[in-house]
C-alpha cells in the first residue's frame, strides 16, 4: 500500500482481489480518505485497472487513467477501454468526473 498526503487528504493505491470464474487476478485500485483515515473510499470503478495517477496542485485535482476489463474475463487486451477521470480535491463529495484528454 502506498499512501500520499495532500491537503489533509490521503490517497491510497492498492490491489484488490478480483475473483473470476476462470481465473484470479489482482486489480490495482485508487482510494482516498481524510487525513485521519475517515471516509476511506474507493474511487476507481469495479473491473478497472489503475494505469496511472497524478495530483495537479495548481488545479487541486487528482487525475487518473484506468483500463476497463470490458468483457470481465480477467484479461487486459486491445478490446478493453481506457478511461480518463479526475477528482476535484476541494469537492466534499469526492465525485469522480470523466474527461477526454484530446
């Protein structure tokens, strides 16, 4: 588990165990909490592998990219979908928004 402190909020990156009828694989997910550990919340969707993430302090946002296992077979391949999302760290509801990077 990696934890990062940003403006009294902790971001966590950890693996989830995804159970599949055919195989078992680990998915890396992104979590966030208050500095005291309260409101520990998963922000990446289910069946999504966390690819990258970055905090832009100038915008006070957490940007991240996930790969969706679109057919839920536990394999990531060329048929899977890439999603770009961000979280406004000033938003008290921690609502994830999607965006298109161009």
